[in-house]
C-alpha cells in the first residue's frame, strides 16, 4: 500500500515528516499512523493503514467502561471496525469493588459486569467475552524483575489475533492509560491485576490488603510490572497470528474509564493513532499531550501533571528497555 508523504503538525508547532512506507524508515523509528478524524470510517481506515490483516479468531481488547463513566469508546464509534475484522470484544473483571450504593456500576463480578456491558450498549450488538469468567491462565514473561508470569483471563487462549483498541486518557495510578495498560491490566484477571499492582507481592487477590501501603508502595515496580505483562501479551499473540495497537484520543479526562465518576474533560479531542509498536504509540500520544497549547477550550495542564506525578512515562521507558518496542517513531498522516 502506497501513501503520499505528508507533513503532520502537532500542537505547539512540532512538525514531523511522515513516510510513505508501512515499515519504519531507517533511523526514523516505528511508524505511527495518524488521522485527526474520529469516526467509524476513520477507525477502519487507520486499521487498514497499519497493513497487518486481522486473521483467525480476532479479540478486540477494549474497556467497555465503568457504570457511570461517560468517556469509554462508544459502540457507534467502533461498530465498523468490529464488523470489518469479525471481532469479539474481550474484557476482564476488575480488582476492586464499589460502595454498596454504587454496586450496580461495578465490574468486579461477571454478573454485574455483564449488566454494565449491556447498559453501555455493547450487547446484544456485538460478541463480548469476559475472558476470566471461567478462570485464568498463566503466560510467560521475559522480564522477571517483579513478576514471574502474567495471570490473564483464561479465554485469551481462544483467540488468534488481537487488536488492542485503547482509549488514551489519564489514570489515577498509572498516570496515563493507553496501549501498555490495556495489554497488561486490561488482559489480567483480578488475581493478575493484584499481582501487577503489587509488583509481584500478591498472587491471589485480597481486596482488604491489596490497596494498603504494604502491597502498593513501589510505584516504579508497578509500572515496570505493567510493561512486563504487556510484553507477555504481545509475545503471546506474535506467536499466533499477530497483534496491532490503536489509540483513540478523545474524551481525555485525567481519570481512566475504570473510574466511576471521572474528572471533567478539559482537552479537545485530537484523533486516532495506530502502530505495530505499542511503545512508540504510547510515546507519540504522550508527546502530543506535552505539546498541547493552553487555550480557552483546551487545557492539558492537569493531564500532564497527573502523568508526571505518577511517573507514568516510566512504563514506556521500561517497556523500551526490556525490548517490547522503541520510543523512536515517525508520524504518518493518513488524512488527505
């Protein structure tokens, strides 16, 4: 597939020359494809631009959103992509619960999770699979600094190809949520989430102990564990038929889609980015946020502060250090 070269201007005046080829150009790092259009048609176009065809049983890993969170990727936006790849939306249950009055909005049990998925319009419109509903499996990790394996939903084994369809936004603990978080925490069972959050200290979820300082005290260890788990899922699908990554930069609160009542969105929607490299993809999105200018309708200050406070970029740093991908990239605009 041949595309015309174009120049993409990022907010703040940063310009990057995009390349016509799908593979990274020498010295330019990974290709990260970009469209400023956020629409069902654009989501299909950027998937096609990546140049890797989803084959076999296709898992589309995304968050269907906490019960009262309005910022998740909506069924209307994703419908054409799901149809194009004949995909199944895959999720896992969470490792936290809400207060009794909010339990109808939680996703810590399959019973409640299914109610939220239906209320948000994903069923019966799409095939949806809560991957840990019938158990979990362990898959190998290459980086054993903190975790010795990755504990994922057991149904992961039912799929040949994954599209990591990520909503890029902030996150209370990780600083930001993008491809690396969706691959790691997103694919982990509740036990796996506890294992990652505790940097390998807790293998069986204990809700009363998990969020204590004893288990959640090593922030960099948590971030490094996320990178290791993300690499495990990537390796798993690269050993099958493949995996690609798409980040949608819209409704960017400083809070994740897992937060029931997120902080207001202060950033304008930016676009959709995609790559065969999750490290380059997340780095490109963080760079876009850092290059945003403050205007009357667009203020990146809080999100930048959230990422900095939680040392969020360290997930990207460690993922690059362990060989998951590269932080070097070039932007390829697919817009005419």
